[in-house]
C-alpha cells in the first residue's frame, strides 16, 4: 500500500475525483446537469476499442480523436481544435499544447494540466473533459442570446412576454445560422433586419421556426408540474436559455441531418454505378433540381477532398460522402464550434467497436461484421466481392494478420465497402478545413461558379467539351468500379507519430551521427527494393514508414 501511495501514476488514477471536484468548483456544482454520466456511458465502447498504453490510458492524440467523434456523433458539433489537422493530428499534449486554447479558459486548462499532465486519459477523465467542452459550448450559446437581448433592448431579468422571447430565440438561430457570413462591423445592423430576410437566404428556415415552436411547447409541457396553475406560463431570458439549450441538442438530428441526407440523395440521383460518385457536370445538374446550391468550383471541391480526378476518360467526379461532410455544408456556426453533417460512417465504426472491443481484428471477423451491417443505402446481409476481401487481407499486418481499426487503410477499405456513407480518407494536410469564404479569401478566387442562372451557362460550357470528346468516349469500355482511388499510404488516427527529425536525432544519441547516416542510407535502399510498388505487395506500409514509426 505504501508503494502504491508513492506511485505518481496511481495518484493520477486516483485524481479522477479531485479533477471533477476542481472543475465543478470552477464552474459550479450543477455545471454538468447529469451529462457526465451520459457521456461516460457513450464513450465506453469506443474507449474499450481504442489502443491504450500498458496502464490502460489513452494517449493525448487518441483522446483528441475520441472527443472529436463523440461531439460530432452526439450533436453534429465540429469543435474548434479537435478536428484532424496538421497542427493537432499527432499532438503530444491535448491540454498543454494550445490547440484548445480558444475553447478552454486558461484556469480550466490549468486544472487539466495539473491532473492529467503528459500522462494518459482514463475513461473518467476523458468524460470530464468532454463534459467541460459541452458546458463551455452552452456558455457560448448563452452569450449569443444575451447579445440578442441587447440588440432588441429586451431586459435580461424578469418577464419579457412570450412574443419577445420567441423573437429572441429566433434571432439566436439567425445568428447561429448566418453569423460566419456577416462581417463583424455589419453584424448588428444585419441581425436587426434578419428575420425579414433569412427565409430568402436559408431554404430550411420554415422548418427551423417549426422546430423552435415545438421546442418551446415541449419545454412548457415538461415544466407544467412545477408551474403555478393560476398564472400564465413564464416567458423570460432564463426560459429562452433553456429552450435554446434544447434546440442545440436536437437541431442536428431533427433539422440538420435530414437536410444532409436530402443533399446526399439529390446528388446520388446522378450516381455512376455504385461508386458514390457523380460526374462534375452531373453535380451541377443536380443543383438545378435541388433546393440546395451545388455551385462549388472544381478548385474548391479539390481543396475539400471531394473531387476524384483519377478517371482520365470521364474526367473529375464528385465524391458524395466527402462533399456532404465538407465545411461548405456545415449548417450553423458559433464562436467555438460548427454544426456539420453527421458522419454516417462513424455510426458503422461504433457498431464494430462495440462488437470487437479491441483496436484490431482479423480480416475474417471484419468481413463477417461488414457483410451483416446495413447502412442507409446498403442492405445486409450481402456477399462482399472478392476484390474487397482481397484488399482486407492485404491491409492486415503483423504475425497474427490483424487489421487496425483506426487507420487510414481500413478507413479507405470502408469507403470501398460503403462508398455513399464513408468518406475517402485523404492524408492529413492534403485537404482544407476552411469554409467557403475563408478559402476564397486565402486563395484569392471564388469558391462558387455563381447562382443558378450562371450555373446553367457553366453546364452548357461543360456540355460542349463533352460533345467534343463523345467519339473518344464511345470507343472506350468504362469501368466505374476501378479501385476507387486506392493508395497504400498509411496513417494511424489514434497513435502519435514523432516527427522524422525527432526520430533521427533519437538515433543519434544511441549510435552517433555517422552510424545514423549509414543506417538511414541502408534503410532507404531497402525501402526502394522492398516497397509494394516494386515487390508487388499492396496495402502495407513501405519499409521507410515501418522504420520510422
């Protein structure tokens, strides 16, 4: 027992309760309102399947991955600092690297640094950080609502009247939906007139107002047992805050996701085979018949990772799953997060994690699970093609021939198995996470080909090019299923990989500089002759990648 008390790691494990105590002391005892237990339950199966260290803890980069997924699956929230990027993909410290500085106040970040430090996350500490992020997002929602009070000159204390309260809630939603598109200096003037113009700017505004009315009625019904039966129902800023909290929880699933599925269906009406892809010209044609706007330029689609340019015959195709999940389709934006389309593939991964409860599985186990799993467009059970089964065998590694679940190669395989639900996994850093306006400003070019009238002209111009190539296309046998952009580059989503320079210098300390250069030269020569491209082996990491991981 004395040894245990002296062990700093065991002290960290025992710190879960004191971490919670310190966070609640900073925010208030009711800050999580029962959400902590829900989050811990929701994280449990994912936590069980993620790779852990010898003490059963998640690394900081793995914790970032888990937090991003839980926020996106619960609310459709893309939290600033948690989405994969070059800057945070393999972060060595989630709470001390600055990636959450925009989200976590310094004193809150300090609490996690003190309790977690450079060590790993237990299920409880991960759930506490998730609940903290959840709480801070709700504080941000309250800030937006109080700003609406100022603009309307509505009192923040006492009764404000039902009509004024609903106007506050509607203005909150307008700000939520359009704030990122309005320059800060024009924001106040825009918001004051927004309720008269929002229906022209956002096709789903009628459904949004219905959702707000429903949430108001639901709140009143749930509060009826506590209300005074001799008075009218309460209308105040405090009630508006509670309704907005409900709306934030339900909006992604009740409003945003149905719109995302509609976008997906409108595009897939022009699908080539079963590839989850449509030709670029058909993507624009879909925009003529949809209430949504499919007007992104080829350049912006390429930057988003939503363009497949591997077909030299039919030309570029839009990858429906990547397009739906792109920043251009995020429906609402707040200071700390955006509401984006929910990744249907994450739900499939969640099912596999629950069934496997480990970070890896055999090809046979995975093929059986996938063959018996349905998605919104794939009906199970089904027979997987020999090509798919062969690919799964190729990406298995190690003596036991296991497939790493949280890896780029398995995500790429899932894209082939569920091309309409699972996005193609581009290498981190090769695509942009910028929204349309930010990308256009950074690159000095428009992200859109124009409104529907201009879109027709753009389609006509593409049709002329198509007619010029008609004879050539007629003589070529087309294969829409050819490999779907398969490449052998691997990335691990949940395991930190030290920079190449750091790994080289660690060898310097052991062998000396001369030995390192000799070892590196020999490794590179070995890599050239042992690479999949020359040896015929596909799907594995190259020798260079294996050496430096």
